[in-house]
């Protein structure tokens, strides 16, 4: 989730006084990095994945589960090999790196070393993911398990935490979750409280309920404590924050407590990173739809399959003026999106980019933009950074206000790492040997490591195909936004259409272009057409593989990964979301009323764990590949 700094975090009232300081020094830090690293070249691709897990405690006797708030004890054990290695106590490099996440019930694991560019590297991914899961489990109590569900189905329902706490914390002031659910590191409760303070109200998350045969219409949630009167924000639910026919959630944990699968790529140079950023941006919504795995929130089946909008609303710190609901008086900008959202502009200067693709009116800080331009940052990059910097720093540590801008990137990272967008362009850390990177952030974590490996490898191979064939996926960026919303819909993969470019090869011959009025034409396509059509992602990846030297065994393994994605797109296999929804609907205890009870939750989480461990193999989800 990004940067962890230590010190005394400031209350928003004080922090806002230093926003300019952080902005100003953040830009100086960026300029220092840019100037020292802009010509840096790396010989080879490095990449890595991040998987976030829930820690779930099972009670098999009572057939119940709870979210375990012991992530910190577990992480202490998990990080020991890394700490020992860093401190020189051992020569053995760690197999995995572990980090805390927003939820006190979450852990995040990455491979111990980045993967390289060889095919051999690609077939190690699944094994490393499996090893990570085992390491995680070994560091837990025997009844705890690392479950890679996006969202704990009953997060925010009473008595679902271990240990149990009443929902009455001052940081989130939630009607449903206690502050103890938040990572206790000072950064996280402060982030939570400062989002609320800056916004002037609690965050407001409403996901449409899935109306089943016995779901009341309208659905007015009987489990909301409508009349609670503990905090001033308690009235919000009653005063309209909680919408009828929706699952209402009121805390950052509902979003940032979700788990994802992210990939980071180190490019050979800054220009390649910028090109990958642009080409992968239109891919992010498509992969959200294909990886969709979160149809349940706060004990109810939702009418969406994916988490993105939940997280987006869960960290939306914009006060009414920034949201455009009141005239600007104290705020500087009307901002079209939350900090956690899709990107608003492309970044590359290569020949295939055209200004018309950037059809969103970009909000950016003009002063910062001018400073960057005066310092020889090109227009696109200057706008990109000046756009990230329309946000205020939310967590400021008093002790870390004055730092050496040549040695530190803390202030830059403060803004960079709290712009949680579908793609992230990552400059190297100061004075390091790391290159220019991009992060692919939209995908939902999958129940099994076969699936997590498949999604990861698929995107890695797609980046190779993009670079070696010079593919062009540009469409107007507003259409990428539209696709992101479409991706949330129930069974979007099967029933919806997504904007995609008709011609993905550059350098088309003159006759081709003459025949076609518009070489930049795009149209609505099914997921099957985009992935499996001609030339869809799947055939493109296969042509790329055909153009390389690759042994049979490796080829088979990679093909099974590609096939999984291909079959999800064609509907031959189910998405995780479809599988989970069906699991609930077929459960003997389900009353067709959208309610996902504790009993159903136990069986569902158990099933997810069995799938992860290979103890259960649902062919409709996984096909016959990993058997
Ligand atoms: N857990 C968040 C998600 O599901 C991402 C947090 C992070 O940036 O690591 O997208
Ligand atoms: Mg994370």
C-alpha cells in the first residue's frame, strides 16, 4: 500500500497547514530524481507480483469463521528471514517479502527477489506463490489461514472479528467496524481520520444489492443501527447517506480492507515505462472484469462483481466543494474523481500517441505545472505530476517535515502513494539502482495460486507482445473510464461490451488505411472478441511465444495460464465472482434473500481455502489445467 514512515502524525487541522510545504518539496524531490535518473537504462525486464491475503480463523467445531486481527504477530515471524538477511545474520536471501496492509487482518506477500525476463522465471511464479501461502500458514496459529478472497463476506457484521470489538472507534466512527480493525501503525488510523476530517463527513459507500426472489423491495437494510447516537456522524446514515436498495458502508476498511493482485514492471528506460503505462491503461478495466471476484459485501450479495468502486468511495476525501456540490470557496479545484480511481491522462510521447486520446478535462495544479515546465519537464509528464499534486497530503509526520530533498523522496511519495490509480508510474527511489517502473493495479486477487499465476503471467506476456510487436491499444481515455464502470457489472465478462481499438498494429500499409476511414477506430466488443478474436490478446500472446525459443514443457505451462484467461473470456469457465455468487445461491441455508449468513460464510471461506490448497478442484472455475 506504500510508504510507512515513523513519527507523530498530525491531525488534519495541523496537517493542512503543511500541505504547501509537502507539495513544494515533493516537486523538488521529483525533479532531483528525474534529473539524476532520466537517462538511466536497464538491460533487462524485472517484475514482481503482490498478493494480499486475509487472515481468517476457523472454528471447525462450531462451523464459524472470524477475521483474525493478529496480522502483526504473524508478520513479525514472516519478516524474520528478511530482517536477518538485511542485518547480515544469514547469507540466505528470503524467499518472500511480507508487508502490512490497511487491515489488521491483512498481510501482503511478494517474491523475495524480482523475477527476470526468461520463460523459466515465468514458470517459477506459481511455485513461489504457493510457497508464500505455506510460509504464511506456518507463521499462523493452526486454526488460522491465509485466504485470498478479495473481501471477507461478512466484514462489518457483528462479531466477525477475533478478538471481538464493538464498533465505536473515534478514527472511523463507523456504525459497523471498530478502529481495532485498522493496521495500528500510526499512519493508518490517521489516514482514516484525516480522510473523514478533510471530507467533512464519513465516507459513503453504496453498492447495489442483488435482488433475489425474497429480497424486500425496496430493500431498507434492517441491520443498520439507524438511531445510534455515539458520534456526530452517526446521523448520516439516516439523513440520506445510506441509499435504499444498496449495501451501505461507512468506513475506509470496507474498501482498503479488500485484497488485490498487483504487478510491477521495471522498464528499460523512462520512455518505455511511459509507453507501457499508456498501453496497459486500457487493459486495466478488462482485467478487472476478467478477475472479478468480489460479489459480497457486509453480509449481502451485491449486484456487482468487483471491488474497485468500493475502494474508490472508501478513501474519497473530497469535501463537497471539490466534488462540485458547492461553489468553490475554500477548495482550489473541482475534482472529478476519488484518489483511488482510474487514470485521467496518458503519459507517453511516442509516435503512436495522439492528443485526441486525452479527452478528459484534466485537473492539474497550474503553479506546479509551470515549475515543472521551467525545469524542462515535458508537457505530458508535467501534467501527470501536477495532476497527482492536486491532492493534499493526508498523513504528515512532524519529525519528517524537513528532509534533504536530494536524499529523500518522502514528500513526493506522500502524494504519489496516496493516488491509488489503475496504473502507477513509479520513478526510481533516490540514489538507487532501481529503474523506472509501472504498476498494474486493477486486478482482484484469485482464490488459487494457479489463477494468480495465470493472471500475472498473462499480463507479463502481454507486455512482451506490446513491446515486441509495437501494439497500439489507445482509445479515448473517457472510454477507458466507461469500461471500468462496465467491468463492475454482474457477469460483465459474459453480458457486457467494452470499448476496444479495431486496429492494434501500427505501421499498417497505405492501402489498409485508405480503406479504413479512421485508423483509430474503436468499437464496443465482447470480452471474447477482445481476448480470443483476431487479433485478440490471446492470439497476440501466442504469436509472441511462437516468435521465441521455448521448450515444450515451459510452453505447456504457459499455455495453461493463457487458456484459463481465454476460457474466462469466452464464458467456458466462470469468474471467481460468478462462482462465489452461485456458491451462495446454491447453499442449503440460503433463503434467496441476498443474505450471506455466518453459516454460508464459513462454508464459502472454507471452500476458498480448500481451492487454494488444492484440496478441492472446481472444474467450472479452474478447468482441467492444474489438476
Ligand atoms: N488493497 C488495495 C486494492 O485492493 C490496494 C492497496 C495497495 O495499493 O497496495 O486495490
Ligand atoms: Mg498492497
